[in-house]
């Protein structure tokens, strides 16, 4: 007689899903600190009421749904009184249709189906489809700028360059090594950096970005990695924007459009 595997305890299920909730929260806020704070608030709420896990279609939908209820009532993309790029982000975000960023991130970066997004956001699926359509229109035309790509694989670099160029951005350079990236950023300060983690000569994209930010100040950064959970622990300085390899064009488009609203100047630690 075949025996079914015992169901994994809910605490372990949530622990496995938590890194990706952090990714979503960080992308919404543009900040590791604020994003992780919202994720922690979600966990605290679930300690007192786990009923959502009994009614949702999956544990993943339940966790993100709990987060979205909190975000909808308390969410603010940048802190009140913030200056510089943070304040600029608030201005840009105030021009967007409500809930478009949430729907876009859930569908593209977190790869929920439109039906699951509807369940997370507690709206009709038709509304989600409409929000995604509006998000594409608004984000593509909202902010454009100069982008530095740090990627050692030529085919991937060309693909990324094609995607961001079609969004209306200009690629100021493609660097395969840490030293090249630093030199390119010094020659032309980018508005956004899109970086792989491991580079051609064994150097680190994280180290390259940290060196650039030390000189250039606040610049939004997107990291591309096959192991995003390693940079989503919440235990050290980590990035606000992450794309998982292998990525889709929609994921790059969404991440680039989101990141252009924010600044990410904290030093990031390697594994």
C-alpha cells in the first residue's frame, strides 16, 4: 500500500516562501529595510490569525494575500520626509494608477497567474488584467535614463540591452569585469545598474556595484542571480531588486521600470 508523505509543518512552508515575500516587499518599497519590515509585520499578523491558510488556494497565495491586506492599509513606497531620490520616487509613484505596480510585480516577478493575483489582491481577475494593461502603459513612459549593464555572458548582455533599449532607456556600457564596470560608471554615471553576481574574471558583480556606489552615491540597482534566496535572508545588507535566472523579458521590463523609481545605495554583502 502506497503511503503519502506527511504534510510539511506550516512554519516550514512559510520559511521557504519568506525570501520571495521579501523580494516582493523590497521591490514595492525600493528598500531592503522597509520591505523586510512589512514582511515581518505580515508574519506577526499570521501568528495571531492563520485562518487565511485554510481558505486560500495555496500557502503561497495565502502568505502574499496576508501581506497585501497589510500593505493596502499601511503601505507607503517611501518614508515621509525622505529627500533626494526617495522624494523623487514618491512624485513618480503618485502619478501611477493604484494597484498597478502590485499586480505587475506579482504576475511578472513572482510569477503568479492572473487568477492567483486576483486572489491575493482580493479583486476580480478581469480587474487584474486591466491593471496589468495599465501598468505596462504607465511604467514604460514614466521614467527613462542611462543604464549600465554588468554581465559577462555576451548573449545575455545583448538580450538585456535589447530589452531596456526598447523601453526607451540608453545603455551606457556593458562590462564583463569589475574593473571595467567601475571605469564605465566613472566615465558616465548611470541612472540604473543591472548586474550579474558572478563575472568573467571571477570577480563579483556585488563588489563592482559597491565600489561604484561608494563614489557615485544613490543609484538604483537590479541584481540577476540563479539563487535569489541567498540574497533575501534579511540578515545583512542585501539588494532591493532581484531577478531570478533564467529570467523572462517581462521580468526584466518590470524590474527595470520599478527600480528606476528608487535609490539603492546600501553596501551589499556577498555569500
